[in-house]
């Protein structure tokens, strides 16, 4: 999932950690951005962020973790994407033998 990082300081002499946030920016990041909107806040974001990165939902790297709210939002998106890519049940396609029955439905298309 495309995410941007926030450096957080950990107490007691521990090194900095990276907290990953799900980006909500509509434009792609070229690594030269001043601000990234994030899923866990309507008002706050990451200022002077590093480049956006693909971060696995099951992130398991020392010193890195997902923001809990952003992880939940990313998991919901991934679930919706998986659900929308599932093929139609074979029983419904079996009855309609027209070529149009084999094509995926067009969502949101007015033409």
C-alpha cells in the first residue's frame, strides 16, 4: 500500500522509529512534495515528507510500524479491492450465453 513515513522519537535513548501513514493525496508523489495528506487525520498530515513507498500491510521490520488508524484504512481498501476482483459465480454466467455476459460490468460509465 502506498504510504508516507513519519519519524518519531522513542524515549530512553532508543533510536528514531518510522511510523507509516496511508496517503490520501490524489496526485502521485515525485519525492519533492511539501505535504502529504494522511488517512488518520482530516486536518493534519506529513510536512516535508520523504518519497512515497509501497509498504506491506504485514510490515515486520525493526523500528517501523503502521499507524493503527492508517493500517485499518489500508486493510479496508485491500479488502474492497479483493472483493471487487472476484469472478461472478459460475451458476449465474451459465444461464446467459450472450457475449456481453462474459464482460465485466462497467461501473460509473454513463456511455
